[in-house]
């Protein structure tokens, strides 16, 4: 087996793209080689300056393979006496074989002549020289750069490229840089050239030149150093996986230093201090033995240490300046209560056609009050209205202008300082939650209602304007807003008629565009797709979800309950036959055209099996009405399953589509009534055996 080493050395690559870049490089090269029948196991590394890919089990060449080339039709290739024509001779000559080697094959278009021949496999080095440039040059990043003559773009200018197969250079050019076997060590600790001959040699020489190529090793080292440095001052480092990922991507050598800040800043709310440290300085906070924030921080350093203290002093100076600004904003913003700031929201645009932020605030307030009533939260109406009015007031504070990540949080902190009730200030604090699939929900009912109303207002407005996500494009983060809506309802166990809520949200927008009914028709399925995603994450099977989501689902919490019931009942032995029988019910109704309706006529029932099924169904229908009304779906499905034997006998003994129109209509009405009753829980025909 052959060993491949690829390194692309560039200017410093942004930390946020490195993880995806490793995945894209590995997948791209592996797929490109697999398409050429070259299979192997690939590994990737990265640092702030380089992307690395290697494999130790590539074949030296493709295996020889047989190909068949189709030529002219038999009628064209041979004359009436069966002699080869000039067309056959030309085809054979083009394939490099004698005309006698041609054979006749049958195709969907008729009989043609063909030739089979063995193609010698190409060397892997040849394939690599074509595949790697094609993959790397097509890699996409959020922001690309041009350099030199500006004809090509990538994430950063490329300085050198190593590509070795079994120690030999694979020749190609990448962004005008020819491949070789030379790279460079750490930019300041060991900046000299490094000549390598293979993977192990490359890894060893990099590490001896103060470059740790393995991101996981750098991250683990930073965690160990963080805890050790924090312990020296009697504390612990804050566990922040996202920030640690970033720090490990920022460096080639995992150095860490500890600094301090003026302890008087600890009088500020912890959220402000942590945000300044995390988002602006990319430093890890520490906590003391009691769990309180300590006046120390940990900063990454792409170095072995800080003997002269320059790195520490630089970080301390900047962080203390940030905290000084934050204290000024905290004190100065406090001179104006949130309520007085609300009119100023008219100066902030929300969306060109949807108006300013004050108009959005007024819409969200009105919708929040309506939703609180519909959700049975009448006691929280005043808190909901107050929180909705204040929710975006912090957008016109100096603190949020300086620290945008604190929007909402700052509003909650200022609301608490202004004397707002706990329910109100917490709702303001939390109303941007959840921001993703794993974030926590707002803490109280008021916060959940305001968060729900805020997302529905945004979604209804953008869908009314036709600004709907397409493919992977979602510039307004509407999928995230929709996911938040479904999560709040589902995990908060809130039962809401979503189509009615969507229509109400649309009517609050005084903008031309799609009607409320049209917005419901496009937005409701969009929300159900987010429900599908969440149910799949919970482990439900595709057909169980499909069985429910293909029925009427105005209430996502109710839909989730029905999916859970289907999943539980399908394990019972009599459920499978019922699902199959139900498919037959739907097939017959579809074959008959429009579903039959109306009451059954007992006088038209001439078969015992027909009468038994009708009797069993009418007896079950009353029970089903009670169970479905009480949302006892698992019991309802069990009752449905009890109809299985009668339904089987009916299909065995009774012809549904008889010539007598009245009898046929009566039998179709029975099946349609059963179908409609079952649809209240699930479309059982979607269940796979």
C-alpha cells in the first residue's frame, strides 16, 4: 500500500472555518479518488496556517478493468450478406481491435455491435495530480481572498504545497504554487525550512519545530494548562467547549498565559464581564473556590511562554479598558429606564418593508396578549404585555451597541434594576432563546409566549413578502426562528392552533403581500418540517412521523403525542395486519374516485362480514371519540387495532366495487368513515411492514 501526504501552507486561516475545511478536504479527496476506483482511509490535521491530509493505505494504481464500447447498430454495421461495412471497420479501428472482435449486444434501442477490452489501471500518482487541485480549488468559504494577479481565490494566500506519495513528489500546481517536499516550522519559534520524506517524518519534524498539527492534541493541552494555571490562584477555569475549540484553532503551538483584571469590575453583572472576555478578547474566565467569577483570565499564546510578560500585559490592558467601557455604559444607561427608551425604537429599522423596530414591538405585544389567552395563560397577560413592550428596548442602549451579543440579556438586567417584576425581567432576558436546537428555553411562561410571538411575527412577515428560504440559503435565519417556535411549543407542552396563530400574526402586518391564508399554506408546512427534524432527533422512525404529519396537524404538541402513540402501539402483533388492511382501504377508496360520504343504510348490507364490520366500527366509534378527545392516543390505536379481524374478514368475503351503485356507495361510505376516524390519529397506510 502507498502513503500519501498533503499539506497546504497559507497565511493565517480564520479559526471558525478550520473544522469544516478539514471535513471538506477529506470528503472531497476521498470522493474524487473513489470515483476513480482508488479507495483508502484518510486523516486530516490543521493549524492556524495549514491544512493537512494523509493516508497510509492507498493502492499504487487502479486495478485493470474491462470496459464495453457500443458502436453502430447491426443494420448499419453489416450488409445484407452479413459482411462488415465501412462503419463497422471504422468503429473497430477506432477501438484498436480487429473487426472480427466485434460482438452483437442487445440494448433497449435494439441490437448493436460492441467491443470489450481491458483498460490498464492508471497510477495513483497520476490520479492525485488531477484530483487534488480540482478539490482544493473548489473549496468554498464564507469569505474568499484574491492575491497576486487576482485570477484565483481561496480562504487565504497559499505559500507552499507538499504532496508526496511514498516519498516521491506528486507534481501539480495549486494557485500557481508548485508541489514539493518543503514546508516551514513555527513562524517565530522555528521559522526555518523543513524537508520531509513521509508522514511520520513530517509529523515528527513539525513537532520539533514547535508546530502541533493535531487539533485534538492542542485542545487537550490547553485544557490541562488552563486547569493548572487556574489552580495556582485557587480557582478553576470555566468550561467553555466552544471557546476552547476556537483557541485550539488559533494557534500552532498550544501556549496559555494567566492574567488579572481590577477586582472592582466584579461589581458589574457577570454576564457583561464574561461576554467581554469570551466574545471580544477570546479569553477564558476563571472562578474561585465558591464558584464566583474571579479576577483572573486565561489567554491563548502561540508561544512556549511569556518570559517578559508582554502578552499578559497586553491582554490585561485591553480587557481592563473593555471593562471600564462596560462600567461607564452600565452607569450611564441606568439614567434612562427601559420604558423611556421604547419610543426610540422607531429610529431602528427592522426590515425595509416591515417597518421599524417600534412597529415590530407593537405587533409582538398584540400577538403575545392573544397567544397568552389562547394558551390558557390569562393570569400572565399583564406580564406578557409588559415584557413584550420592553423586550427590544435595550437595542438603543450604549451597552448593546458595544456588546451586541448581550441584547436581551442587558434588557433583562436593566429591567431588574428598574424594578420590573421577576417574571417580566426574566422574560426580557430570555426572549431570544432558544437560538438553536440545543439551547434552553425561556424560563417562565411570559418569556416563552413573548419568544413565540416574536418568531411568529418575523416568520409571518417575511413569508408574506415571499422572502422564503430556498435550498441552503437562509439569509434571515428563518429556519432557526421556525425551529424555536416548534421547540417552545413542544418542550413547553403548549397547545396552540398554529394555522390560526400564523394568520393572526399576518393580519398584524400592514404590508402588501401574500394573504393570511396564503401565508398559512406556506409557513405551516415549513414549521412541520422543523417538527419532523426534532422528532427524528428523539429517535422516532420515518414512517411513524410520516403517518401523523400527513394528517391534519394544527397543534405540534398534539402531533408529537400521536407519533409517540404510533411508535408504542406498532410493536403489538395485531398492529401490522391493521396497517396493511388500512392500506387496502385507502387503495379501494382511491380507485373508486372521490370518497363516499353520508350515513350507512343497514338495508343495503347483505353480507354477514359487512354487517359485522359495520357493527364493530359503530361500537368502536363512540369509544374513539372519547379517547381521541382526551388525547389518549395509544388507547385509541389499540381500539382501532381491535377492528383488524373484522376488516380482514370483510375484504375476504365482500366485493366492495360491485355493479349495484347503491350497495357500492354504501360499502365505500363504511370504509371512508373508518378512514376518516383513523385519520384523527394517524394515516396508518404510511407504516412500513
